[in-house]
């Protein structure tokens, strides 16, 4: 969080690490975190996340704190084993969207809850700091181009109310800004990205296949 907002989180009782106020926008924050912390794996969770759920049953089950930590560690190890530097989880907490015979993905975008594993040279993905709002989808596509895969653990989802919190990145969010960033992404990624609107929410889809199609 920005150093000027530290008092807003004092009631949590948690150890607070502040970010210089001049680091503005989620993309700049993500890059700063990866420069500032040198751990082999780093997980960044948006502050509007309210729960982590497991979707392998007919109804979502909320994970405990201990279960969530264990799941995060397991996801990081799986990403490293697969050779991915960027990893994440399902974007929508609807069990009907989970294909139970296909619980992992290597070409889905990640956002809201984002994990990074350093490669053998200490390298990490980079976020485009021209983007203040729609930066995670861009970073995912860039990583798919540079490193060929992004690890996605589809059995779990972090529940969040997107784009509704005050403070933080909401200071840069506006209809004009978001529209500008959408145009920027379409120019940059062309047919590899689709951005649609459904019930006033943005829907983002990527076309970056990593499997050969099979026709019977």
C-alpha cells in the first residue's frame, strides 16, 4: 500500500510494508514488489479479495487460512515444475465452469491473485506501466509470448468484488481510462485478445492456443 495510506490498515495487526507514494498504478506496484522482495516465489493478492474457494464439488467450499496457504505453496511448486514464471487461479467462482477432467491450464490469463516464480536466472515477468487498470491480461499475453506458458490452477478461485473498492488503484480508474487501455490492448495484441461487456462487467478472453486441435 502507499506509505500515505498505512494508517488505514493499522487495525489489522499485520506487519505492513509500504510502497513509495510515487509508485502509482497496479502495474508499477507489481514491478516494485518483484524488485523489492527477492523470494523465489511471490504471490500478490488484491485487497478486495474476500475468500478462496475450492470448486471441485457441486458447491464451492471456502478454504481456511491454513488450507489457502498450503494451496498457494502447492501452486507455486507446480508452476516451477512446469517451467512457468507466472501462475494464478480460476477467474470465476462458479463450479459449473470447471472442467473436472482438465483442472490445469497453461494459457489462461491470471489476475486479481497473481503468483510469480523466478526462473533459474532470477528472471520474472514484467508489467507494462503504461497500463494502470488492464495490466494483468497484458502481462499474461506477454509471458505467453516470451515464456510460452502461464500456469493456471483452475480448481481454486479467489472471490473478489472487482473495480468497486475505494482508494488504491481506484484513484486511476475511470471510464475514459479503461476505454483507452482497451484500445491499447487491441492494437497491441490484435486477434489474440477479445474484450466484451456482460451485465456491465468486462469479459476478457485470449486466443493463444497451446494444443493442437483434434478432429475425429
